[in-house]
């Protein structure tokens, strides 16, 4: 059992993306022939694609005014190298760990909030282009492997930076050279040497590329089938990121604000989505009830709706107002649909009401998630502090974790975060420093790396047991007895 991540954000890059670096388009010198794979394997010192060697060789080619590495990549690679690189990662692994987050983005604002290096990228809606250009072809739905409903700049960022498509791959994928299109959209290009080392550090490059293209074709077919079925938002199959779930829910809310009569006729695909993502279903329930009961527009329509149901001798309850189709009778569903058909004037008003409801629901959800995140950080923090105390006081289980160097390094890692002023010599009267989720997650990763390096894999299980105790004590800490037990757990007040 491994320690679960607090969130799915790569915090190293999130912290280091604040560093500014000139990342303008790198002009390609077309007077020299492109190096072959043999040349690059030779450059890498034979057939080795070792991460340390890759970094060292690229560093050797760096100059003060020409960076070889994208923002934060070299620093992340060096961290892995310093940790012993137990997973034998290559440069492409480091690169994809960072840029994988692009796959979860649905507009350029999401991208720019995560990656400073893409702050100057332009939307296809903000550039001038000829009607015979590739951009026009995509916008008109004439580009076979591209989605006309998604910003082309975002699609190219995902293909080039997240998936590792080279300019040659993009040319094959699009059927035309996209260099000028990338230039027009101000999409930064990788340094040529970095791009080639990246490509040849992927041991199964061709297989990965073929697999990705096949996946994209299947997704396209699925998207077209959903559009044909009248789905207002594409619901991708398989696991979804939080950003993806937000995108789907936002789209459905916009759709039902314009077509409230369709809420009682939700498709099976949408039902399945909400059943597998109950938190999103709860968000829409809160938004609908807020719209009906707490907005002027909703309350005025509700009066007419009550009369409409009363005439039909049918009960109007919260299941109808919340759009809980599974809890509505077929008779209620039919009357609800009939109301909107006969009262078209109410749709625009309800659209305004639902927008207010959605804003209120998201604010309520964000507040809850922040409290949950704070509680989760507190749980991890208490678990690590208790682990630190066990190590310092020699309370570790007998016959295990006897590697003093390993335990000393773990203790120092924890102290450097929670007791930076008294590393190794803790004052029992001092409570641990309040830390952020990002700091706790980085500490978690450091301890996992140490555990693997010193072959102490069971230590992660030990910390997980501490985490379970921490969760229990924090839940009970509101009572006087529970509070005392929690203080005992983290070793405060002279204990």
C-alpha cells in the first residue's frame, strides 16, 4: 500500500512555473540536414539513453542565451538523478510527467494557469487566417484528425508538448506542414537537440505514437456517435480527471439552462456519468434547488409550475425541482416536460436562475473542498510528526527499520519541514509548523524515494498506519479526551 497523493497536480512544476524564462519560438535553421537516430545515439554515447547522460550532454550544448531544456525540466530531472532514479526514468518520462496536465485542460486559460511557458499562446479565435489555411480547415470541420469544437492551439499543445508528436509526426497527422500554424498561434517549439533526445529516449516511440493515434480515432468515432445521439457534451469513456468532470458538468448546466424541459429526459450516458460521479450529481442538485427557491426568477416560475401540477392532480416535490429523474414518476416527468412546452416564456428566466444557482453551488463546493483539503493536510502532517517522534525516541517496532542512516534521513526530512529551527533537537513544547498541501506532498515523495533507495518498502505501510490513526484522532479531537489523545499522538505539551 502506497501513500495516496493529496492531489493530482505535479507540485514541483507548479512551484517552478513561476520562474520566468524567455521561451519564444525557436527559429529552425533549414540550411543543415536533420540528424539521424544513429547520429543522436552516437551523441548520447552509443546505445545508452541514461537520464544522467542525457542531461549532461544537453547541458554541454547549452549557452547563456540559448536554453536546451523547457522550463523546469532540467531541475526535475536532476531531482530524480539525485534520488538514485530507482524507476530508471528517461528524459521522456520526466517530460511527460510535467506536460501530462495539458490533457486535462479545456481552454487556454486552464493551460496558462498551469504553465507559464505558454502564457503567450494565442487562441485560434484571436488570429487572422486565410480561408484556405489549415486553421480554417479545422474550424470548418474539414480536418479529419482534429476537433472543430476545440481550440486548435490547445489541440496542438496537447499533441506536441504532452504526447510528444514531433513536427514530422504532426505533418503526417494533419496532412500538411504545421510549422507556420504553430508560429501563428505563438506555440513555443522545443530546442532541436532536446526534441531529438526526447524522441530517442522513448524506448517504444513508434508503438506509443501508433497507440495514441488509434486512441484518437476511437475517441473521434465515439464523439461523432454521441453528437448523432444528441448529446450536448462529449462524455469520454474511462476514468476522468477533476478538470474533465468540471468541463462536462459546466456543459450540461449550460445545456439545461437553455433546455430545461430536457432535464426530465436525461440520456442513459448522462445518467451513468452522474451515477459514477455522485459529487457532480450533487452539484447539479444544489444548483437546481437554489435556482427554484432562492432566485427571484426561479420563484416566479415556480408559482406557475405549482399551479400546473395542481391542475394535473400530481404532487410537485423536490425530486422534480432538483431534476432527480430516477426519483420522479413517469407522470411527473411528463407534466414537467409539458410545462416547458406550454410556457416557453419561462425558459430565458430559468436560464438566468440556473446560472445563479450554478455559481452558488460551485462556491459551496469549493468551500467544502477547501475544508476537506485542510483536514487531509492535517492528517498527513500529524502522521509524519508522530513518525518522527517514534524514530527520535526509539519506539520503532522491534526487528524492523534498523537502518539508522535511513531513519536519520527520514527524521531530518520531517524536521526540515515541521521544525526547521530545531532540526534533530525538538522542543516538546513547540507545536509543528503549519504547512501547505504542496509541502506535505513533496515530503511524501521524498520519503517514498528514500524507502525505495534503502530497500525499506514496508516503511510506507508503517506511515499509512500512522495516517489511519491520525484520521481517527483528528475526528475525535473535538472532545476533551480526544483532544488530549491527539496531543499525545503528535507529542506536544511535554509528552
